[in-house]
C-alpha cells in the first residue's frame, strides 16, 4: 500500500536527503502497535493448543537402570524375604509356603515392571 503510514519513509534526523559524504538511509516510521486483550487471549489460546502437541512429539528418554532405584531396592528386599522364608522352620500351617508363592510372584512382577520401564 503506497499511502499507508507503514510505508512512509523519512530521512534520518539531522541530515539532508542528499548527503555528499555517505548515502542517505531512509528511516521507516511505524505506528506504535498495541497489544489488546483480545490479541493476548488469542495468543495464549494458540500456545495452549500447540503446547501439548509439541510436548508429545518430543522423545522422552528411556529410564536408565539408575533411575529405577526403588524398583531395584524392592526386588532386593523381595529376594531377601524369599531367602528368609526358605530358611524358616516348619510350614506354619501352610502360611510359609503360601508366602513363598506370593513373594516369588512379586519378584516376577517387579522384574516385569523394570523390563517394561526400560523399553518405554
């Protein structure tokens, strides 16, 4: 647009349009921009819509073995419990055997959880 305020050119202040020492560089006069409430709300809405997609597209690092300290500690505690149950005397009315089955199941599930987290 030829006549719009954005396209008006003015010579730099303090110099003439035809300076013999150096060429004149025109100064662009831009009207002051105002950020309205509507513009700010629209911008925040667009960021809110785009942000989840951007975050989801970022690859998340696979948890390393060091990041699963609680799972590894639980696994060691379960193995220790199994050793103590193996060394315990008598059957205790079937409860020791049942506890061994449950501890073995817990060990299997804990190992599966560690393996799952390492692959995802």
